[in-house]
């Protein structure tokens, strides 16, 4: 029954998109519907809105981008098959959500491995990124952008600040995937992986004791309403991959494909910060809204890295042999 209801909602949403296309048919020759899970105020959703404007300008209105956020079309784990099967033209997918399908995609969330601005810039277009692009292509989608979602993360809690590994034993905490969760388990926590859209309610109802998300996302998702403490650091690098259906993409006229790619490149450039460290303004806005938030020092980050990295790298290499070894080598050289 629930599945039928969800299917009906998807059909209704897609019908609305089709009606919108008909209404603007005189202006646009092609439509690019993008499904994603992010709320409208999330910085990546805002970036996608600008992408839509850039595409319209670059194509002189021949391509219309329609963004469908907040998982209104498909749930996060449905976006890949929806794009691969041609149900929708494109989706924005967090790189670590490929999970067991492409475990190598989680290399960026090994704590403190590649969160510097220099590493991010060097990664875009590198051999390491091309290896991962090829793995997505093998799963039926074409990746056209590595958009930085966050190069920091924040542990939130209602009871105490989670500053060191000693603060984690026994905590029911939001995880990300099997890889990252191995690091949480190494500190004695009990992680439960779930999409960001479900964490607020889990924290509110006590299913979780603590949360984990990007520092900006903690504000856009209003964690400050239910969490008293926040501890931010440059712990992970999370990308939003803008993936498209290959048949649709290759069927576009070359000039339109080039224009869309140019707009995607601009979105990538906007997403990369200019300086390292957790932005002070992101910490301040949480403090201003009642969450007692701090950023870890470099020494404190080193303690967390020592506690989490060994277990996570072991899990990564176990799940990704032999390509995982090569990826780590390439990233070390960036």
C-alpha cells in the first residue's frame, strides 16, 4: 500500500513537471529534471538553482532545468536507478551514498584525508576522479560535476559536546555508511545510517542520541532546535555528483551539451571554499540560534583522526581491493 502511494506521488510530481514543460514548450526545446534529497535552503540546492539560471542563459532558453528537491520525486536510494533507467534526466547524489554499489566512492569520507582546499582543487579532473567517473558510468549514469557538499562535519548532541573519542562510547549516532561507521564503532559508538532528511525526527524522538552532518546543513536542517551542543571540524569531504542519463545526454546537440557542462563547471567552482578550516560564520549562526558550537583545533583533529582512520582505512581496503590501494596512492599525491 505504501509503495503504491509513493508511486502515485512520483507519477503526480512527474505529471506536474510534464505540464510545466508543455507550458514552456515555446521557450525550451529540452528539459532537464534534477531529483535530489536536499531542502530548498541547503547550500547545494541553492547552487543548483543558480545552475538552472546559468543553463538558461548559456543555452538562450533552449534548455530548461527543473529542480525537484526534498526527495519529492525519488528517495535518495532511488535516484541512481531512476536516472539510469531514463525515468528522469538527472539527479544530485551524495558520493558516499553509493555504498556497497561503488564502495570506492567513499574514499573522500575517510576522516581528515582530503579536506584541504588544495586537495579538493587537485582532485577535480585528476586520475582519481576519472577512475570514479568510470565506475559510475559502468552503473549506467554519466557524472558531469563533482560539487563540494561539505569539507567539514559537525557532531551534535543534546547532552554534552563530543570533543574527543572518550565522549562517544555508548552513543546512538547518525552514521553515513559502512565505511565511516567503522570509525564511529572504533570509538565505541553505535551508528545508524540514514539520509539527512530523516535525522531531525530521529533525534527528536530519541532514536538517535547524536547527529552528524555538514556544519551548514546543521543550520539548514534546524538541528539547533533539538540539539544543545555542536562540535565541528574538517573531518570529511562530501561531494554531490550531478549525474545524467547517458542516452539523454548524448542525444543533446553538442552546443547544448557544452553549455550545460560549462554551467556545471561553474557550480563546481562556486562550491569550493577559498580557505581551509570550518567557516567561522557557520559556527556563529548556530551559536546565534542557541546551539553551543565550537570548532576543533588541529591537535584535537589529530586525536580524532588517530582514533578513526585505522578502522576506516582497513574497511575501505577490504571492500575496494584492488582499486582502493591505487586510489589512496593517487590521493596521497594530490
